[in-house]
């Protein structure tokens, strides 16, 4: 039996990508039941900066790095995996993740987004969502993170 408090948190970055209207890129995960939606995120590799990791993750998960970093949430935020995922998700080595979240402005066009650039794809659908509407989506167990992040990071990315 795995004792979750003894497991570490995985260092991670999150990308809240905003279009020119100030809408947020939200994508539907392929590996979770119940149509769970989220922003791109992923681990920080050894020797990698959080800034480098967030750009790499954008390229891997949505097929483009056509974005600029506007800023980041001031604190690292951590979350624990739900009990049924402990020992299964994140290669079974972590209790959850500690994340540096970035606000980024998308500089490309919708045609630049390619969810099939990663095999297997992490997402199978995406859309631009107004910050006020993001909580109409199933954000799964990460919903409390988004309740903190959306208002704070939206201030860094007003509509152009």
C-alpha cells in the first residue's frame, strides 16, 4: 500500500493561453472519463527552467509555441491526486503536482493548433472560452486550482 504523504510532488508548469479577446484555450483530455477539460500543463525536465518547460509543453500538447509569456502566478500551487489515482497516475511516483502557472498570449491563428502533434494526443477537442464561462466545463479535481488561477491570470491578459 502506498502512503501518499510520503510521496513527493512532481514539478510542473501550467499554460493559461489567452487569445486576442482574452478568451482562454481549454482542451478536452483523451484519458479521463466524463469529458474533463483543462489548460495545457506538464512536467519540468531536469535542468529545464519553468519558462522553457511551458513553451515546450505547448509545442508538445497543442502543436504550437506561437505565444509569448505575459507573466505568472506569484506562488507555486500544489494539488493532490484523488485517492483512486495514487500509485497509478504520474507513473505512480508522485502524490500530485506542484505547479508554476503562466499567462501567455497566443500569437498565431487557430490553424496553428494541432492536437495530433503528440502521440498519443493528450487532447481530442479544444475551444476558446471566456473566463466567465470556464466553470461551465467539467474541470475535474483541478477545479479549485482554476478558481484561483482564472481571475488572477486573466488580469495579465486583457483583450487587445
